[in-house]
C-alpha cells in the first residue's frame, strides 16, 4: 500500500489532465522494480492512463495492459462475428 499515494497523484493530478512527465515514468519504473524485488511475478496496468507512462515492453517484469487486452479481445470478437 506504500505506493498508493504516488499512483493516485500520478493518475489524478497528471495523467487525467493530459500531463505526462519523466518523473511519473521514473516513479512507475521504480515501483515496478521494487515489486519485482518483493517477489511479484507480473504487473497489471488496471488503469487505462498508466500505459502513458509505462513502457510495457521494457520492464523487469511482464506488464499486462488491461486496455490493450480488452481492445484485442474486442477486435477478435468482432472479427469472429464477421466470419460466422
């Protein structure tokens, strides 16, 4: 829970108003690295704005972007409906 305040600040004070900073990127990278050291096996970006400051392909842990996952699933579903 020690990262909640930092995440809330980044999401509500920066990302939701269209502000993307290097500091936010560094903070998220630090949080992800710390979670890896604490034994986490992966990170889930459950906030749609977090992919603006997290490079999902360049981290110490696998990062699952819920926005990307939902969009891919929706596109696959639509394409399957067209075939049927």
